[in-house]
C-alpha cells in the first residue's frame, strides 16, 4: 500500500502528456494564424491601341499640266516678251530668236525653186518637140522616152525645191516662240542674249485647269496610298481652307536619291488655291500589325519558352503567361502575341515570382503604361 507522499510524486508525471498535447495544439494554431506574405511589385499596364492612324505630309500646289516651252530651231534670243506670273493665251508670242540665217535660207530656197521651175519649162518644151518628131517618124522612140524622163526629173526637182522653201519659211516662224494653251508663266529658263539649242526649255507655262499637290512618300508607307483614295488637304495660308483631294497618280518607281515615291493629289477648283502654296496632306489608314513594347526586365523564361508574369487584378496574384517575341530593341522587347489591352504584367523582380504569389498592386511608384506600335514603327503624329 502506497503512502500519501508517493501519490503526490506521481501526479506531475501523469499530467505531462496532457501538457505536451496542449503545447503542440497551440503551436499549430499560431502557425495557421500567421499572415500570408504579400510581395509588392512594379507593374506595367498594356495600353489600348488605335485601329487607325494618321499620315501627315507636306507638299506644294502645282498645275496638273506644265509646259516647258522651247524653240524648235537653234539661235540667239533677241526678245523675251513675258515675265514670271504673267497670264498668256494660246498663240501669244513669248520670245524670239535672231531669224537672219533662216530668212537667208528662205531666199536661197526661193532661188532654187525659180531655177527648178525654169528647168521644168525647158524639159516640157523638149518633150513636146520629141513627141512631134516621133509622130512624123523623124526621131526614134528612144529620143522621145529620154525627153519624157528629163521632164519627170525636172518636175521632181521643182517639187523638192518647193518643199525646201516651205521648210525654210517654217523655220522663220519657229524663230518666234508662242504659247500653245492658256496659262500663267511660272519660270524663265533662258534670257535675252543666250544662245539656245533646238528644244532647250526657255519658259515654263502652267496650263489653266486642274491643280494638284505633289508629295513625297517613303517606301515604308507607299502601300497605304491607292489611286482614287480621298485625303484631306489643308493650306498654310489659311487654316479655314480645307479641301478634299483625291490621289490621282503614284510614281511607278522610287526616286534614286531620296528613295521616296512621288504622289499627285488632285484638288477641286477653288479660287483661294494658288500655284506654289504649301499644303498639308492628312490621310487616315488602318493600323498595321501591332506589337507591345515592354522593358527587358519584364521578360522571363519557363520550360524553355518566354513568359511574362500577368497580374490577376481580382485575386491580386501573379500567373505565368506565355508570349511570342517579335524582336528586341535597345531598351526592351517587342511582344507580338500573348498580351491584350488592359493586361497588367510584372515589370521588375520576375525572378522572385511564383505561380499564384500574392502581390501588392495598389498605388505605387512604377505603375507604368506599355506603349503599342505598328509593325512599321512608331505612329506618325
């Protein structure tokens, strides 16, 4: 039979398992109630891109038809009868060259024609006499045939001399330069005292009628221009003057020096539009294939494929999202597929991200907006 003192010694040992169970339960409860780690991150939001973009070019107003007029014969210019800006009508004289040599040629051609006509008269008399002698059986037929041949040759020589005279007279008329159409003189390329060759441009006349704007378009944008498309034309001279033009003509090849294509835009008739005015062309075109520009720090890799960490706004968690790379720039990467407007991705610290990690995306420095661009580069504004 145990004594009271021995019973008192057994009581602490009986309660030891109970105390241990209570201690373990308390540790588990503390671990379960420990707050989950939320990592603050720097994020970037994908901006919404426009479906259309505007192209702006500057050009000059010019006449649809311009004549570079020159003499049809060579000579020294003795008179210039018009100035730049002067209106001319069809048939008006514009300039003259020295006609002395051509007038002498006319006199020479006249003399040649007179001599040829005398030859015809002589040959005609010889033929008539040969015909009479042959009819009387006095001369042989060969003599008659020779007389007829001489007459035909004389007639041909006379006709040639007559043509030479007409040509010489034309050259005298060509010594005076006349306008072929109504228009306005826009340039003087040669002046009094200058010796010019046949066909050398002396004056430029802009023909009355339609006007157009000539612009130079780089090869990266020429595919956006089609004949017949409408464009908006504004003029530096007046902000209120706005016209709708139409693309009339596109050069078939680029300029070898500037590597641009000449595009001509027809304008409607308007008295406020004058030749030489500076015009601005605005054309609206569809945006090409778009890419998203991200900093290089936003790009990560998982299972040998590129990814970004996209933020779930509702759950405030991050998830790996595969993307397709279009290319790299000096300060970032261009994403072709995988991201849409409104998506938010982690732009720094991607090496610390794990699937489903809680992040803090409230107002913070570094909440940026990613830019979108077309496949040809930045938008023209």
